[in-house]
C-alpha cells in the first residue's frame, strides 16, 4: 500500500522528468535528499551562471517549485544580495558579491568567496559578479 508521501514523491519525479524532457539529466535532483548548501545559495549560484535565467529553469535546476524560487529571489533582493533589472519582459539579476553571508559562523565571508569556491573551482571561470 502506498502512502500519500510515496504518491507525492512519485508525482514530483514524474513532473520533473516531464518538465526536463530534452534537458540534461545532470539538472535532475532527488528532492528527498539533503545537501550542504541551502536553496538560497543554489538560486544565487544559478543567477551567477546565467543572470537572466528564467524562474522556471532555476526551479528545475534546483529541484524546487517556481513559487519557492520567486520567494527566494524576493528575499535575496530585499537583503541586497541581488539587484533586479527589467529588460523587456525578462528580469536580469546582478549579484552584489561583496555582501557578507548571513549566519554568524560564515559572516566574515562574502558572496564572492562562495562564488569563487563553488563556481570557479567547478568551471575555472567566473561568469559574473
């Protein structure tokens, strides 16, 4: 007998598979597992890699809903971690890389250091910031 959680997990995987048809499998993520970085940092890193990335594409890449991405972008914008500018119907985001991280444990580090650690070490190139 399947539980409601099992059914929801199945439907979420089915949605992700259908919505990522034709996309690289590396963007698919099991939402039931945990990671060391938060969704806020994942969204921020997506915007570093592509400042005009659509919320739908961010949601697929991070493994969260579009509504969650909207909420995270609003919070990052309110705290001045990103600046939003409108270009036609599209938003473009600029990362304020000199902002410090929020938690007391990492408050001495900046967004730029996080970007350097994650993006630069993975690709060898920093796209923006």
